[in-house]
């Protein structure tokens, strides 16, 4: 019987975060604490510049809150990044409460 390939749905970025400078780690921690304490969308520019280039061809990236009307910055950041790349990233919305968008590489 042939082996059935499996799909890895989750990946830990802990090892990747070890490569961050102390300043980058602090910026990330501060943004997470700000969101937890205030519920306001944190100022954390350019995460797409980290994750998208590292995504393997054929991989998927879930962009949570893309369709959330209370967090319009998520969708705006994606549009700005697409303009910078000079192309539209293939994507498909999910039917969930958070308005998740599945980006396809």
C-alpha cells in the first residue's frame, strides 16, 4: 500500500523568532500587550515582509481579521504589500467570524 502524503497545517515559528534582535522581540511583545490591554489594533508594520517570502511555493498563509470591519488596517496592509510586490496575491476568503483570508503562494 502506498504511503499517503500528509499536510502540515501548523508550524511553530519559535525557532524563526530566535533570529530576531532584542529590539524586534520587544516591538512584537509590546504590540501584543497593547492589543491585550486596549483591544486596539497594534502598530506592527511589515509582518508580511517576514512571513510571505519565507512561505514555500504551494504553501498557505492565513490572514486573520482581513474581513473584520473593526480592523480595517489588516486589509489595507495587504493591498499596500501587493502594490509593493507589483502583483495580486492569490487568495480565498474563509466563512468564519474573523474574516480570515487564505493567501496562496
